[in-house]
């Protein structure tokens, strides 16, 4: 899976599940500031990504994510094991 494909899937989840306007979701959008996601929302996002990313997602990899691009970069290595 490419980073662009991961971004597209993350964006779709944010639009469908969190009702965030698609145009607000850019790679440099801040999860907290721009998209108004809190820590509970971040956990929900991880749970939703389990359907996309094979294997187990360690929540610890999300401790330092601040932007959508950070999420994509954190998930990308997990998609390369298939």
C-alpha cells in the first residue's frame, strides 16, 4: 500500500466516521487544532484503521503524531509486511 492510498483511506474514515469536511483533511492538517480530534478520537481512528492495515497496530506509535501526514507515516511501515 502506498502512502497516497493510506492517506485516502484515513481521509475517508475521517469523513465517514468523524463527519469532518473533506477539504479540511490535508497532509499538514493538525489532528487537534485543525480537525478538532481528541485522544479518544485518535483511539477510534486506530480501531477503524485495523480494517485497513494488516496485523496489530501498536497505539504507542501514535504518541508523537500531530498531523495527518504523521498518521500516514506511522501506518506506512505496517502495510509493507504483506
